[in-house]
C-alpha cells in the first residue's frame, strides 16, 4: 500500500464537503506543511481568501476526520466574520 502524503489526505477529506458559497482546497507550504484554503466562489472586490495552517501532527492523528471537520467549521465561521464591513464595534458605527 502506497503512503498518502499529508496534502493528499487533506484533499481527500475536502472532497467530502461541498458548499454553495465557498470553495475549499489545500496547498503545501514551507511554514506549516499544509494550508487549508477557503475562497468565495464568486469574485467580490476587496474580499480576501482565507488561509489556515494544518500542522502535520494534526493530520497524522487517528481522529483526523472529526478534528478536521471541527477545524473546517471554525475556519469557515472565522472567515465569514472577517467579511463584515461594519459592526457595532466599528469606529465609524453610528451611536
């Protein structure tokens, strides 16, 4: 049996997820090994792509599937919150 690389393991897990608003992918990086990438399906000016590192030890864990799901959902939540253009805490918010 051929060993699966950490990137292949993450990509295989990502294929189990589909979302109407965002695309999920992964890429290798020299810093963390593998990075989760979340991007809007439709190009919106000024909206960034979200990158989240995945540590090799987390990918190697026996509970990777469950831990990854929680991490993916946490990252998606963080990304959507980052997209707010104004909140009550904004400096320019009306009183």
